[in-house]
């Protein structure tokens, strides 16, 4: 792959892009943050995400992303945290199974509604176009 200069997604600095969106500094920092979070959860198995953010000083977005990606489970930790919607304890992703299913249905419904509307507009347009002839 050709090397190009890009702005790092983390710090915005220009760096040699090799298929990873972060510069070496940011990658190192991410690995460090990950270790700190894992160590913290090991020492405090009942901590909440709020505790992790407060005690490690790591940005909540980073903490959440790491947990949602299942990095703690990969590290052998069974960490439970609340579903973003209903608060049920979950171990990966953003929502519990119930909410994920509901959300999928909502998205499906929304898409269906949107398609209906598009279909309607399409019909109206073809009527107008036909009438012009
Ligand atoms: Zn960077
Ligand atoms: Zn839920």
C-alpha cells in the first residue's frame, strides 16, 4: 500500500498512513489507556463506567468504546454495565438483547415508512409527468 500523509483521527497530527487511522503516539496512548482500564476493573470488579472515568481520568467515550468492543471480556474479565436504554446489565455492545431487538424493529419500521413516502412521491411525480405529455 502506498504511504500517504493523513491527519490522525485522535490528535489531528499529520502522520504516515498505513491503513490505521491513528498515529503511533495515539496508538500507544490507546494501548496504555486500555491497560489502565483493564487493571482498574481487575482491582474494582464492581465499578461502574462512571467510576472508571473518574478514577482513571480517561475519556468516557474511550472507556465505553473499549467495553462495548468487548476488550474486557477478551482480557478475561466479566464486566457488566448497564444497557444504554433500559439499564439492564449487559456485557457487550450498547444495548441488551431486548432493546437491541426493539431498536432493530424501530429502524426497520422507520425505513419502511420512509420507503412508503418515497413510493408515494414517486407515484405523484409519474402522474405529473404523464399529465404533461
Ligand atoms: Zn495522533
Ligand atoms: Zn436494554
